[in-house]
């Protein structure tokens, strides 16, 4: 195992660490975390480092556990459409030939573990769901160093609590994910993209028309770079004959054209260091998110009720507007990342139902509140 | 007054006498779920009309330290809704309102007692349905589905209950009403909803559930293929998956299961079949047409001696009738039977079936096999006659040996029926003590007093203990020893 004292790059959202450890196996990770527990060290997990600026800075930090040596595909059982992957593996490095892990990261360099912990998702979430729908088993080292496994390697399995879902999206506040089993999907032999430019008032009816049509898209994405029209891009995948027919039908219904994947496909609309907000809404109310701040660049999985906004200027005011609209539309507005001055001025997470239960979960898994303290909702 | 008498008196006063069942005869009707050989007469049955009444019931239990068990339709097959003799059975059968149908949002909001199929029936007028379709869908409740994370024949393509539940209002074991998830995706915070689904009533009671509605497919095509043995049927299944086709369902039955189904519902499957496959494709018409030709060819190439293609809805229903009635049907060829539920990696199917055959012969116990072949979920039906000396024990030995095989091949002790009372004893074979302890941490977060459906899921009773005192954030330690 490698361990060293921290260097000048070893900080999390501006908070410097004292040590860095890079275990190469679940066993080594258990050893590190056991020792960290004995010394009551505050710990933050680092994968590709693409989302260390997300959430709030840790209240305290002693040790960064880096997963860059915890890499590789442990197993790919093609006939069973599953894989087991170590958490530090870069998502982009995964290649399953005629199959794919339908977990797409908007951020190049992201690791499997980081994508799970921050619960990021890409365009294909519409058809295949998000991390929670793809993870079938997980190995985690708890803050006290205990190695624990839930789920398994088969897609269908209801034995015991599905703790993989609990660790997914937990921002590393409950333990270190070391290994994951996923279900895979076959890569379709053909695909097509149908594009349609739309003015604000057209967006709602167009999204409804896509839902009503029997074309089963893999993704329905939207981009609005600023004031003015948006572009809707629909990805269809399947057999060559099927895709041709579906694309033709959709072109007709939308008055759109078949083209290539647009350059903005699957990327966040904000620049590094900018403010990024995740907006969600009930499906029919996605247009309200667009209308709330017509000048703000917005992009994302409109067909799944998820958009990302990149406010600039008076960010706290815009966040307020967006949040009010999202809440009215049955969803949430979460500031995923923001420069320090914005972070200090806004409520990053907004209202979170069930916070009391969440605190109780944290207390049981990490009684010393040493894992990513303060990074998550409600100061968890 | 005993604690239970206290609860009874309190609920009579707050909810009214008509919500409370104390008559011994009536209580007996709730003594078991679908796993009928486990029976306990509940201390008290409460029939709340809404979430508030449900919360008041649980709160009364919490105050008096009385255990409570939720029950939907009582079709569970693992003894999950087995009552507690000194406890309260909270039955959701009076909570059957579809609160809201929102096809524009592809959501429905329902009370927990709503019958699974009723959601589909209500949504069908709008061109939608509720995808998870357990064979019991005409009677089982959405609350029970949530608790068991139920699957169905079509979950190969569409996923399980967990993938179709977006939100739930629950009563915590303290008696508080809490919202988990919601109408929009990705609610911030821990995914407690994800953890709640499949928790078998041990984390609280769902009082309202938001489900996803799925667009009714444009086209559905169903194929019945007969094979000489399960080996060829298994090979055909593998070929279909390897070709990258994801059918809505691939179901298999072996000779004995077919014999039972014929005896019970005269489904008229091809004579002389050692195995049949039902393969169903659905989706856009052009897509289904292309893939259906592929699937038919693969069945033929792998030795199918007869193929039938459903020409209309009636024929399709007949194909499915044999499969969906298979559990009850074995009652026609055996006085008693155990419905087993285990999972193996699908590719191990031929080998595991051979091993099941060996175990069956070695103990002189017949096993009929029905399964969701697409995802390796086995439902062996172990046949016996309880009236014959020693047969019950032998059947249980065989049933247990099948579970051991599932574990040996890297599968699971349950794919959809849950752990409940029945399989708690197998949990340590699949999970380590640390794994179980970690699951228990979640249980303690929700239910430190252990009142919600105690004795289920976990093999041995455990206490939660206090949350360890939090250390104040002190100065960082001077020297971290290992670093
Ligand atoms: C003929 C037959 C076929 C079946 N086929 C399938 C199948 O294909 N797939 C499948 O997955 N299952 C199947 N089952 C099993 C069973 O139908 C499912 O487990 C179903 O989800 C149980 O629903 P229920 O309403 O009957 O729940 P119950 O049996 O009443 O309860 C089941 C569990 O849920 C808990 N519970 C009930 N309501 C709530 C609530 N509101 N909140 C919290 N916990 C609650 C109970 O405490 C218990 O632990 C079958 C059963 C039968 C009899």
C-alpha cells in the first residue's frame, strides 16, 4: 500500500489534508480505514478528483483515501450480462465489447466509485435508469474498517437490504466503495438522432409528443445555450430496420431532422470553476424550469425530468428563482458545485425531506462523523 | 393491563371499534400468508382507513413497546406477513384508493392496499400500464410489492418494483409520517426509498406509493417453443441473450411442470415436450418484427421441435395460462409442495438443472421446474405427501439443497419472494456476520426498538444498542501511527 504525507494538491474544496493513502485492494483499504478509525482521522475519498469541488467543503480533513490503485475489471460474465469492477476504475476505460455499462459520466476522468457516490448520470438514464438501477452488488469498507458486501452478482436478488442504493449518492459519507457489480446492456446494432429546434412555448408539447409516440427513445436531451430557442435531441437505438422506421416517424411528428449527436451531448453546461445547478421536475412540468430563468444556459435529460443550469451574474438570486420553480414543479434544485463566494451565499442542497432519518443513518454508520463531515445534506 | 391490551384500548378510543379486530375466530383468518405451514394468530388486527390512522396505530405500538406487522393481501410466499402473537397486524385492505393518476407525468399515486393489476387497469385508458407483474398480480397489493421488491415475468426487460417506485410516504416505527423520494427523480440526500423497497416491512409501513407508469407497447409478440429437454431450451435462451436481444420475458417449464399445468388448466402445450419456452418481445412494431424473426430462428437452430406463434390475444393468454398457473397446478399432481425461489447466473442453468435432478433422484423426491429463464430465477416446486412418513423432511432437505446450489453457483437465496420467516436461516450462508451486522445498522437507524416485523429477514434477534457518543471534533491527533 502507498501512503505519504499530503502535498499541496491534496485538498478538498480548499481544505488541505495531512495524509494520503492509496490502497490497492479491499483488504488494504480495510487496514487503512481501521487505522484511521483508531486515530479518529477525518477522511475524504478521492477518485478521479472531478467532483471534489462539489458539495460543501469538509468541516475537517486529515486523510485522503485515493482510489487510483483500486482499479480493473474483476469479472465480465458476458453471457450473464454482468460485470464486477473495482471502484477506482475510470468509467471511460471500461470496454465490454458488444455490451455496455449504461452509466455515462458527464465528466471525463470520473471513476466508477466517484460516479456512484455523487450519483451522476448521462443521457441513457431515460431508458436504462441511473446508478441505483444498474448496481446489483457492492463491497464497501465502513468507517470503522469493517468490510461489508450487499447484493450479489445476479441481476435478480432480494436477499437482505439493498445497501448499494444507500451508498449510491451518499457522497462518501457512509464508507468507501471498493468494488461494484453491475448489470450490463447489449449495445444496439444501430442508432439515430432526431433533432428539433424549439422556442420556449414549443418545448412542453414536443416533449409530450415524444412520450406519446411509440418510439421508445434511449435518451431525450435538451440544450438551451442562453436566451433564445432550445434544441431537443432524441436518441433512438435498436435494429437497423427498426431505427429507420422509428426515426422517420419521429421526424414527422416533431417536424425535425435526423442528424449527428450534437457536440453538447451528455456534458454539463457550466465551465470548470463555474456554478452548476441540478434541477428536477415532474415530467410534464420540465418547461417551467426553462421558463424560470430564460437567460440561463440549461441542458440535460429533459425526457427524464432532469436539467442542469449554469447561472452567472447574480447567482444566489437565480438559484432562488430556479429552486422556487423546481419545487413548484414537484422537484428540487441542488447546487452541485460553485465557487467559494457563491457557496457561502446560497443554500446548496435546498429543502430535503426525511433529513431526521438520514441523520440517524449517518449516526449508525459513521458515529464519529469522520467521513466527509459536512459535505452532504443537512450538514451530514 | 398488558401492553397489547393498552394498545387495543387506545386504538378503540382513537380510531373507533370498527377498525379493530379482537374476535378470536376473525383473528384466525389472518394467521398466515401464502406460506401456509407457518401460522400464528395475531394478538390484534387493525384496519386503518388512511395514513393518519396507520400512523396512530404504529405510534400506539411504539409507546407500549408492542411489535407490529404490516399485511397487504397476504400472498407473500416467505412468511413475511406472519403475525406476532403478542403484536398488532396492520392490514392495508381498507386503503385501496388510487389517489392520483398522472399519465402526463407517467406517474400514479396509490394507497398501499391497491391491487397491483388495478393500477394497470386504471392506466390502460391513457395508454399506460404498471410494469412489474408478479403472477399474483390480480390479488397482491402495491404495499406488499414494495416490501418484497416483487418481480414478475417481464422484469427481465423492465426491472423490478424498485425500478418503478419513485416515492413513498411511510410511517416510521416511531409512528411519524415521512416522505421518501417524490414525483421527480433523484431526490437529494440518502436514497432511503431505495433501501426501504425490499425491506419486508422491517423499516416501517408504506402508506402511499408513487409509481412509474410505462407506455403500453405498440406491439407484443409471443412465441411458444417446445424442446426435447431443458438443455436445448437453455441453449436457445443463451443464444437469444448472446445475440443482444432483450425479450420482455423468457420463461421455461420442464416436463413435470408441463404435466401439472396440463392437468390443471389444459393449456395444450406441444405433446412430448421435455421443456417449453415462452418468449415474448414487445416494443415498437418495426423493432419487434425484426427481432422476432431472429428469436424464432435461434429456437429452431437449438433444437425446438415445435414453434407456435400467438395469433391473437386469446392465444397469447393461453400460452401464459399454463405458466402463470404453474404453482397452483402442481396441486393436481401432488398433495403437498414447496415453492422454492432461488437465483443462479443464467449461464449455469443446464448444469444446475442436472444437479437438481441428481438431488431429486437421490432423495426420491420429485421436483418440477418453472423459471424465469432470462434472469436465472428458478422456481423449483418440490413435491411431497405430508401424510407419508418422512416425506416432509425429505422434501425440505431437497429444497434446502437447491438453495445451497444457488449459493455454490454465485447466485441468491431469493430472487423475488423474499427472506421473511422462511429463509432467515439461510442468510448466513450468503452473507458474512459483518454483512448482516451492516444491514442491521440500517434497521437500527429506522427502528432502534426492533418493533417493525421482528423475527423476519435476520437469522438471529439482535439488539441495537445506543448510538455511540460522538467525539467532539478535537484537535487532530499528533501523529497518526500508520502514516
Ligand atoms: C400464486 C402466487 C404467485 C406469485 N407470483 C409472484 C411473482 O411472480 N413474483 C413475485 O415477486 N412474487 C410472487 N408472489 C409472491 C407475492 O404475491 C408477492 O410477494 C407480493 O408482493 C406480496 O404482496 P401482498 O400484498 O400479498 O403482501 P403480504 O403477503 O401481505 O406481505 C408481504 C410482506 O410485505 C409487508 N408489507 C405488506 N404491506 C406493507 C406496507 N404497506 N408497508 C410495508 N410493508 C408491507 C409484510 O409485512 C410482509 O413482510 C406470488 C404469490 C402467489 C401466491
